[in-house]
C-alpha cells in the first residue's frame, strides 16, 4: 500500500504475520482434538470394575487423536518447508492459504466422526477426502509459489520442486484410492493411511537434507 | 512510560504485541467454529442407513462454518492491511481494536444460531448485524489511524484511504440492508452476503496492487 | 545456561517467549468466553414465537461476556505496560507470571457461574475475588520487576511506579469491598465493577502519556 | 532447501517457528483445562442453599486444574531452557518435539479423568504415566540436542547437561513409582506429585543461576 510496505523487510514481516496466523490455527486445531476423547460416565459403585473396560473401548478415539495429530503435524512440516523460502505474497497465495487453513481447522470434525463411527465406510471416506483435499491445497500453494519467482527469496532447485509436486500428488491420490478401498474393507483403508504416513516420512528423510 | 519505550524500535515491538494478540483471537475464533458441527448420535444398527442423511441435514452448519470462516478471514485481511503501516498506537486505537476483537470473538455465537435456526429471520438479522458491526469498527480503526499521522510510518495515499472508507461503509450498509431483506426472504438475505463477499473480493483485487 | 544466553539480545528473546505464551493464554481465555453463550433449544414450530424471548433471557451471559472480555483486556493492557520495560527475567518473575496466568485462564469459570446464577451472592463474590486476585498478582509482578532494576532496560520513574502500585491496590481493594456490598445487594456489587472499570480507564488516560 | 535457508539467521527463524507452534499448543492445552470445571445445574429455588456445597464438591476439579496447570508450566519452563541454546534443528528433533507436544495436548484428558474419578487407582496411574512420558520425551529432546553440537549455538557445560539428564530421569522414575504407590493408596500417590514438584523447583533454583 505504501512504498515502505513494498520494501523487503516489511514484506518479510507481512509474511511472518500470515505464518503466525497459520501456526495459531494449526496449534488450536491440533489441541482441540483432545476434546473429543470424553470421560465415560459410570455410577460411583461400578467405577472400579467398569472404568478399565470403558477406557479401552475408547480406542477408536485414541487412534483418531493420534492419526489427526500426526496428519496435522505433517501438514505443518510441509507448510513450514513451503513458506521458508517465501518472502512476499499476493492475493492468490493468501486465498490458497486460507482455503488450506479452512481444511486444517475442519479436521476435528471428520476425526470425531471417525472416533464415533470408525467401523463404517462413510466416515472413513470423509476422513480420507479431507486429508486428500488438504494435501492437494498444500501442493497447490507450493506449486504457485515456486512458479512465481518474485514471491521467493531465491529460485528453488527444479528437481526438488518436481519431487515435492509428485510427492504431494501421489499422497493425495493414495488418500483418494483409500476411499475406494474403504468400500471393500474399512480396516484396510485405515491401514493404508498408516503405511502412507510411514512411507512419506521415510521418503522425505532420504530426499531432503534435513 | 520510559524514554526508551518512546523510541521507534520499541514502538514497533509494542505494535507487534497488539497484532499478535489480535491474531491469536482471530485464529481461535476461526478454529472454534468447527466445534459447532457436532457428530450426530445414531444407534449402531442404523448407522449405515441413517448416517448419510444425518450428515447431509447438517448443511446449515457447514454453510455457517464456511461463511464465518470467510468472514473472519476477510476481517483478518483488512486488519492486516490497516495495521501494516501503523508503527505506534495510542489508547483510542487500543480500545477500538479491543471492541473490534470483542465482535470477532463473538462470531461463533451468531454462527451457531444460524446453524441451528438458519431458516428463521431473527438469527439471520443477528448474524448480519454482527458482521456489520465488525466491519464498521474496522473502518473506524482505519479512519482513526490515518487521521492521526503520528501513528503511521508514513502518510497514506488519500485516494486509497477514501476508497477504503467508502468500501467499509458500503459493505456495512449492505449488511444492514440484508437485515431488511431478511424480513421478506431469509434465503435472499443469505444470498446477499455471498454476492457481497464476492464483489468485495473482486473490487479489492482490482483496486489494490496485490 | 550458556554465556550467550546471558547476552542482552538473547535475554530480549527470552522475555519475548514469556510474553508470547502469556498472550496466547490471554487470547484463548478471552475467546473461550463465547462458548458459554449457548444456543437455546426450541422445538421447530415454536422458534418464531419463542426465540426472541429466549435470546433476551440470555442477557446475564452477554453481560458476563462483556464484563470478562473487558476485564481480561484490562489485564492484558496492564501486563503489556508492565512487561514493556522488562528486558530480563528470573525465576520469581516467571512464577509470579504463571500464577497470574492461572487466574486469567480460570476467568471463564467464574464468568459461567455468573452467567448462570448472577442473581445470587456467591457467584458475584467468587467473580470479584477472582478479579481482585488477578489484579493483586499483576501489581506484585510490577512491584517485583521495578524493585529489581537488573530486570529492566532502564530505571522507572518512581512517581509512576508508586501511582501504578496505589492504583493496583485500590482496584483490588474495591473488588474486595464489592464482595461486602454483594451481601447487601447483588446488583449494586455488579454496578460497582462497571463504575470501577470506567474510573480506572479515565484515571489511566489522565496519568499515562498514551 | 535453499542455500539461504542454510544460513544462520534463517535457521534461527526456523527454530522460532517451531518454538511458536509449541507455545501455541502449551497455551491452548493449559487454557482448555478450565473447560473441565463445569457449572453445577441446580433448580433456581435451591441455588442459595445448595450452590456452596456443590461448588465445594468440585474440589477434585480445582485440584486437577491446579496440578495440570503447574505441570504444563513446568514442561514449558524446561522446554524453554532446552530450546534456548538451540539454533538449528533436524528431522529427529522435530519428530521428538511433536511426540512431546502430543503428550502436552493430551494432558486435559487424564486431568478430566482425575477430576471425575480421582479417588480411584486407574485415573491416578494414567495421570502419572502421562506426566512421566512427557518428562521422558523432554529429557530425550535435551539429550539429543546436546549430543548434536551442530544444533546448538555453543557447546553446553557437560556438568549442567548431566545434571539435567539425571533430574529428568529421576522425576520420570518418581512418577512411575507413584503408580506403584497408587495401588497402595491413591491419596499418597497424589501427595507424591506435590512433593516432587516442590523438590524439583527447589533443586532447580539451587542449581540453575536464574
């Protein structure tokens, strides 16, 4: 808006405010997940005998907590890697980032759905679709920022950019494939996610210097 | 309070703390919205048949989530643009900002009301009044900061300031007009908001350099 | 811990992390207040006729929201003024600050109590006691930091320090007096708070340069 | 990823973003604790006579709030001390930190469990196990960062590092011992925690310069 706002130190500060807001939303979405694990209500005289069983029966919720915590953490790590070289932003980047944050802040709902009805197909499909959408939007943010060199502190290594793009699209595709799998077996679909997260972490570790 | 606190680097840091608190409130208000989309309670043997219908019937809540997420995002973007050239602050600016944040943090309530009774006139009117108040307060913050040059890093372009003022007052007025429309048709009033948000985004993109 | 950590730029960064954590807690406590204003449950066919009355009957909750939002905002403004000249910290300051934050994060509970049973003496007394404790702890933080010159960037004006101390103790005392008043009249006690907040704001504006 | 990202100022900024996300999660987990203290529901005509007793009977929840607030504060203070000399990070540090944050964000659940069934053995054991895990992960983060000198701004004093390690392992072991105690006496186990927190604070104050 002003000449000063165009200068590089201000642009850096602007970028910082977007990153701060994003981190706030990441932190809250990840912490709200625990609200979904609710303390069972048991009459006082039955607590000793029934509490262990009741707490064990909450396992789909612990699983949902773990899975969504890991998923949002992975989103954060990728978001972090994408925004690191970014020094300026434009409206498109801002809109894409807000769309992505809308998905991140939404994650507690499909997680709660999975925790309640995790043995049914629809919640599994909704969960997979949410994560696929989040990953696609992240890939779009990365793709947009690297194609607009003026947003970056310096040009990115094209091999890394392509690797990042393929990785993002592959993971998104596998989440969509897991929806197909969920029609055959709900358990198999959920296992696909864990395998994917593990492979993703191993691949990233091999290819990225840190 | 001290001489050092008057110096420019400290003033910048002070401004940063206000911006950080504001961003925290933005991030939390926007993330709490999802708590309003509650998982339906269905007996286990009916889940497969009833869950799809139950999830579809939650559409006013998804709509509320989307609408309020976009509205708070737009508030944030304008707040961001207003505070960018601000380098110092005084008590009036602080009070105006807190009043504005009181509206932002309140948004989840009218959103929940809209999600529950969105087909009735009163919730629609309350929602519109909340957003109009928020926008008016933002416009007041902008107007106050630009009229007090000492709060700014440099003087603002008067054409831009006037455009910003007119835009803020127009949007607020249109939210108030949508309250009138809600007496005739609740659906038409809600549609007005979407049209307004779209026009606002297009106008902003045309007039603002980024 | 290391020599570098003793240097002034690191000390400044340390102080920033304490301030950031505090601001996070302020932002969340202030935003959680809205969760206490719950959407009334009304059968669909009675919404049009009963919703206005039901929403009006929530006035103690709107009042609680307003009162606690203002109170936490005032806490934040004073916290902000106290920490501005602070450049280093020690364990005592850290402990005092955590004790104070424990009160800030607790505010939503007495607020909910006031919203539910605001016409009774006990909730009014608990609310006043909470705010008095918060204010006393803030005054203790200020008093401690100004008496330990090594924590400050520069010495504070002793007149201002004394004014701040007297102001803090007076407000705390008045909150405690309002507990006495609550035994006579609950309404009068609540009015005392509003008068106090207004006087506090006016006095602060007169005495403080900004 | 880029050469610039390898430079020391960028590494510092990266570290800051991790610290900011961690602080966000600390702040939210600590503030969500209050949501577990719920306003009792009493018919209007019985409020005056029953509210005092009902509020007193909530004491396990106040205790849980206090205990978890202090525990998360202690976690934060140690996290703060560990990350202060850290200037860079790698994937292992990032993963360890996320695992630790997963425990921090989980604390509200065992706290709620303790608040509801604090006179039973299982909730006491789960609470102790959660805090022991958190403390072990913190110790692992410290141990890892000090053994990888390249992550630090400068080498740490080996005596301090060893003291920190022993302290972390001792506290974790004592939490695990308190699980054993809980089979004999639930009250004694809870008392162990308070004694431990007090000893930990006194030892830290003696050994650490600030």
